[in-house]
């Protein structure tokens, strides 16, 4: 049902005056956010606690047993789980295969697709430029792209906070009726001009600033603006404003700079509502789709778990942004309470999206971070404030269902906090 509703929403891109557009938009808003972001939030909370709610040590055998159990349960060939405690203790474990066909093992230092976790990197870079006086959150899109439709109504703040109303051109690629055309569009070496044109082609779901809707189009445009303002390529801007201050060396922007290493093969099975998933059978490699340069500032970063954790801890510890900038990321816009279909599972207390940062309050815990999805890959990067634990998790299988995962790992992370 989730993915069927996403398909319905794509139809609305072509019939913006349909009398049912309000209904379709709300279905699309809820389900797209669910499948591309919030379902990931519910997945990626893992660690080893002594039950005090503030773990200071991480037992590797228990962590490995946990991730191996979860990997088997969700049917992923391989998985990685990294946990960093507030006491400075880190442990990263991996199990299974990076490539099922060649039997290549996945390793704890294997880099992987971050998907939409990349949005945090883009948001931080934009806010660094704001701090330097090169950009303002109130700058409008027409200042950078004069011919963009209604660009005078859309601000940098709208793009960062997913409140621009711009429709998501990525779904347009994946939901083309013809499978061959879909593959060609996903993997095409698009120029910036072509993608900017697509960004403005489909109009908006609502007037900027009046509502909220998750759209990767916003973050593609932010990448364009970062390059204009900084005078650097986007990967260079990441390096100057994020990697160098934190000592990060093995993270890169896919298809836009030299790869640091090979990545795990992604896998996918049948996805309800997306007919092209038939091409993968029960579970098949997604290699044919794993090259989309359009992901860019919205989802193109690859990193090993250790450096992903290093980034999020550096951000939340104030090593990248001034206090006012970090606080602006935490001004959360309330979003629909999604992802709770099991009546036995209590609803989330509060979901929110700030400037490239997600918040979720669940079971007495506050979780900050972002989830990511890239066809045959599922990733998450989260910080749990109550027990000062940061988690990076990866499955090389797309569209992982996370309800059972959540119920099993919450008691392990932060112990008594969940009771």
C-alpha cells in the first residue's frame, strides 16, 4: 500500500489540476516520507548497554550476534553496525556478504551508500556558508536561478527544511511506465541544466512555507547553490567544510570524484506498488541501477560506518557549526506520525524535520539523525541523547521492513530508558 500510494503520487505530477490532487498529495507526502525516511529511523537504533541507560562499554560478541540476527531476519546478504558511546568507546561489526554471488565478505570498514543521510552533509555545508556571510537562509532561489518558476517565493530555509513544496523528480525516474526507459533515466549522465529544469518542471504541492513535504529535489538545488556561492565543486565544499575539520579521509561523493573503495552490491526483491521490482526476482542484485549521478547533494555520499559516526558526533558536539547554526537545524517542523501500522506498537510522541536533521521521540528516547535509501541499500545514522550513543547501520538490501527490528534493538540500547 505504501509504494502503491507513491506510484499514485507520481501520476499527480502530470495532472496538477486533477480534483483529487489534495488527496493524492497527502497520500504521497505521508507514504513517501514513510518509505524513504521514517521507516529508516525505526531501523537504526542499536548498541549494547549494561541496563543503566548510559552504556560505557560495547561488547563486540553481543553486537555481532545482534546484527547477524537482524540481517537474517530482514533477508539482507550483508550488514554493518557501528556504535559509539559517550565514554568514547566505539565498536563496528559486520556480517554476511558484500556480494552474494562472489561470496565476498562485507567488512566493518567497508564504505557504503549513505543515500539521504547525505542531506545532513549538504545542510551543514550550506549553514557553514551562511556563517561566512556568503549565503542567507532568507535568500530566494531566483537570486541563484533567475529563470526558476516562482523562484522568488522559495528561500534557502524552505529548501533545507523541506517546506518549499517542490515535487520530487527522483520518483519520476523510478516510476516510468517502461522498464527500459526507467533504467535509462535513473542511470543517465544528467547535466545540471537538465536536472534544474526538471526541478522546476512539475510545480509545487503547496505554497512555500505553508506545509511540509519530503522532496530530494530541494537538496539537489542546494548542491547547485553551494557550488555557485562557494566557488567550489560540491565534493570540494564537503571536504573544506566537513571532512578536513574532522579528519575524515575515506568519504566521497559518488560519481563526482574518484572512488575511495568498492561498495557492497545492493539487493532487492519484490516491492509492492513498484512493478519494475519484478526484474530482481525473489532477491537480485541492483547493480544495473546503482549509478545515479542525480543523487548528488540529496543522496550521493558514500562512507564507512566509522566516518559516518565521526560526522554526526562532530556535528552534534559543535565541531562543525556555531551554536546558533546548530540550533537552527533543530527547529523541527512537525511531521505526520508515520510508520506505525501494528496496533501493538505505541505511536511516536513527536516526529519532526529541521534543517536537514530529523527528530523522533519514541519510548522516552530522543533520536536525531537521518535515514537513507538507495535502491538496494538501506542505511541509517542516529544519535540517542538520553544515553549518548551514536549508531551507524547498513543493510545491502533495499526497502527493509523495520518494525520487528525496532522491537528487538530498543531493549538492548539504553536499557532502562525503554521500559
